[in-house]
């Protein structure tokens, strides 16, 4: 699982690149957009990165 801070253009580019390499019969990629409304419900255990999350967050 990867957590990415992406704007709309970056997300579109990521999706395009994944589609090029994805094997639909073997692979699965899920995108879970998180809004400001649900972001506070994320539980993180362990090291906390030194960054402020003020943009949309997508877990890829």
C-alpha cells in the first residue's frame, strides 16, 4: 500500500501510467480518495512524517 499526496493532474498521470503496465487478468489497483471529512479518522501507528496534509490524499 502506498499513500500519495496528489493533485488532480498527478492522479490522472498516475492512472495512465498504471493502466499501461496493468495486467487486468492478474493485477488489481485500488484508489481510495480521502476527503477532509474522513482524513481525521485515519489511524497511523509508528513514525509520523514531518508534513502537513492540506491537500487531497489518495492511497494507492
